[in-house]
C-alpha cells in the first residue's frame, strides 16, 4: 500500500498552485466583484454562472449545485482523481517533490515519485517514437500497420487521436532511441519497454501495431500490441505490457482518459472488448466506450468506474452496456459479468450485434449509425443471461422446460432487488411457457449463492446518493434559513470573520460565543473559526497568515467536529458580502460594527426575555436566587441600552 503524502507537502503544493489558473483550464471565468470570479459550473448544467472562484482564499463554490472546496477538490472532481492522485498531479506542475509517510512510496511504486515520473516519461517518449515510425511514409515495414488501420476504417487523424504507433521488427530501435535520450537500461526494463538479452537490451514489442494505454489522467503507462506478420514468433494476437510499478492490468481501462467526462455526464459506460472497438465507438459518437486490457472485466475496474459515476450522482441509476461477441466465449463473458453485476449498483445491459459482429466490424460494414443503434438497443443483462441459458434446452418438451426452469431459477433468486423478483418470475414463466406458480416455487427452492450476505454489504457501498441543494443539508444539521433576518445577520458576521478576519474587532469575537447564534450550523462554524484562531496564534483572527491559510485552517477545524462543515465554510467564503471589499482590504468599520452590534443586540434581547420568564418562575420558588437573577437581568438591560445608544450606522 502507498504511504500517505506528508501534510506539509500537500500544503506546499496548494500554496504554489494558482487555483485561478487550474480552474481556467476548464471554465471560462469573468470578474464578478472584487476578488471574485464567476463562470458556468462544470459540474451541473446551467445558463447563468453560479460557479464562483475566490483566488485569494484558494476556494471555489457553486451556488447552483453546492459543490465546492479547494484546488485539490476541484482537480479531484473535474479529473475524477483520488486525493493522492490530485496532489501528485498538481505537485508535478508546481515542481514540488513529494514525500510519503512511512509504509510505502507513491501509488504503484516503492521508490520516490521520481521513479514514477521517469517511467511515465519513458512511456511518453516511446509512444511518440512509435507514432512517428507509423507516420513515416518512407518506413516500408510500418506500411503493414497503416494498412491494418485503413482496412478497419481508421484514417491518420484517428491514429493521431489514439496515438497509435508501430514497433519496428529490428528489435533494438526503441532501446537505442531511449538510451540516447538518457534512460538507463534498468529503468526501461522496469517500465516493461525493454528486456535484457544475452547481447544486451532489446525491444519488448517487435513488428507490431501499438496502442498506448493511458491511465485516467492521460499519462501513457503501457502498450497493447497487435500481431501483424505471419512469421512473428510470438503467436498471441495481442500482447500487453506486463505488470509494472505504473501498470496494473486489473484496474486499467483503455480509453478511460477520453471517455471519463462523457461517462460522468451521460451516466453510461460501454464496455467493449478491444482497442479497435473503443476507437470505432468513439468515432461513431459513442464516447463512453472503454475496454479492459487483456483481462476480464473485474472488481478493480468496477471500483474505478464507480468513482466516476458516483462523482456525478444523480437520480437515475447509471447504465453499463457490455458488448460481447455472439459466440460461446462472448456469452460466457456475459454470464461472468452478470455475476459481477450483482456487486454494483448500475443497471447492466448487453449489446450483441447480428452475426456476432464487434463494434469495429459493425462500423466498417454498416457505418456509425449502426454502432450507435447497437448501444441504444442493448437488452437488460438479466434478459440476455436467461435467454442464453434457455437456449441450451429443448423447450418443446416438458422435460426440457423443467430442466430449463431449474437452470434459470437461481438467476431469478439472485436478483438483488426483492421487489423486482415477482416481475422477473412472470417474465421467465412467459419465456418458458409454464405457469407463474411453477417458476415461483422453483425460485423459492433455488440456492441463493454462497455470497448472499456480502452482496447486501456491497450494495450499501455502491449506493448512489442524490446531491443535495445546500452544503449544510449534507451535514445532517438543519439548513440555516437565511430569509430570517436574525439568521441572515449571523451569516453576515461569519462572512466577515472568514473573509475579512482583520476587520473584526478582537473584542467582538471575545464577546460572542455559541449562544450568540441560533443556527447549529452557524454555532459550529463560529467555534471552528475561534479554534483556528487559537491554533494559529496571533493577536487577531487570521493575523500573520495568508487569506488562503486562514480559510484552510477554518475549514480544517470545521471538518474535524462531529459534522463535516468544511463545505459550509467554503460556501461562506464564496458568498458576496453586503458591503463590498476586496480580500485583504479592510471593510468599512461601520459595516462591521453594525453586524457585530446587531448580533449582540439580538442575543441580549433573547437573554433578557429568557431571564425575565425564569425570574417570574423563581420569585415564588427561591426569592434569594431570584434576587441574583434580577441583578443579572438589570445588567443585561443596561448593556442593551448602551448598545442601542452607541448606535450602529
Ligand atoms: Zn454547479
């Protein structure tokens, strides 16, 4: 397992990264008031911009879908990366060397990040080399590769999009090229690009057409290689990079770097069998297609996809379409996928073209439209699996029907959603031509599989929750009702405290406590800000640190409590103050004192009301106690009178 990245390094990466630059790669931003930028949210559909970036605070927040956070949260969400991957991604561009806490190196490697970067660089250089060879019209051998592509309907622009290359037969071309670029033989062996023979290093791929396999971020981490020549001593039609520190065939999905956005926005993923099928689908407009690389679709692939689909959680369940050859092997793959499907929350479909054509062949024969139609007409996995099983029996005989019924009953029994079982029981009875009660009885008797309980546990894990409208709503605490003027006043104070801490009189912060806020969310945010102030030291909240560091500290404190209120703090950072000022510039002191005094007044009025009613009860029960309370009440009333006399503009 990879060790955690040291927190100091994470902080350094954030400090050296301009959130504005990073966001601008994905969103067109316009100035919207001092210190504030706005654009159309990349995470939900909208016509008017509600996606707000505040560069000085290092935060972004969307007032439409209530997503928000720091630059790492943005990269995670927009690129569908894990936290560690986002840090590594930004560290690369900021030139920060990462250190990992005890227990391992970066993901997939044992050494420092340096090694991963070297292996990725070696792959980038190789992909470029192979692609240039393929394009080189003077390279006679490479013609076989070009012909292969042309015969399947792929032109040079398709080859460029997918970075396809040709590996010369000589066996030393790549090794020589990379060595001349300063790579050591040992590195290239580790990368799986070169092997060591008796006469020195030789190329792993020879005389083959190559597809660079890119990870989700677009880094090339391996190759898939297609046999082209009859005298190729390696019989296998396809060769893939073997396991390396950066290439894990059980989790990598070919085409994911190109498909991830479409998968998230369309809530659909199409699993095809080969590199050419991915190409054919994308070129035909099915931009959600990916393929496994020389291995069956498995649990790790599901994990990768689940992250993308969960990111864009919505009301409708995600749709997974498997395309399989119509032959026996393809059907077996479908059956296996059906088993896997029980672990995952999306609805699965199977698309099988007439005559068992794969998407690439279908596109050549019938065009782009046919490929889109194939995916659109996919049938539910359950129907496909049951019909495939039924086809093995002679349903014309009573005995055949009984055997078929016994074969499919466990499949009905395995359906996770119990509410759907009666419906499927009826459907199966219809296909079999038997009484519904007969099938129902058989389903009752059928074994449910040994992994029943695990299946239920997995379901909880995969459940996709609908997004909430408000950051606070997600915390489990009631959302503050900002239409209430008292609550709005509380909010304004918190906006000032988080966005302009230097403008808040220290006295004011000392005079206030949890009880000054009516909303539980506001109470906790206030306490988080006070804790952050104490943690950072300084005479004044936010003193001695940058605006971004102050916000970061408040977010950290707010996230540490029993409810994660980090997103609420980010939202408050992004809210427009009623008195406009740029971050770092002082606010009009009259505005600040009006808010602070307003808050104090509301609180005093509330305390006086409470004390008055308590006093009335106490006068009968405990006159001595009542006298003390009365003195306190008088003090509060005087305080209120003074506050009102001072006036607040
Ligand atoms: Zn949004």
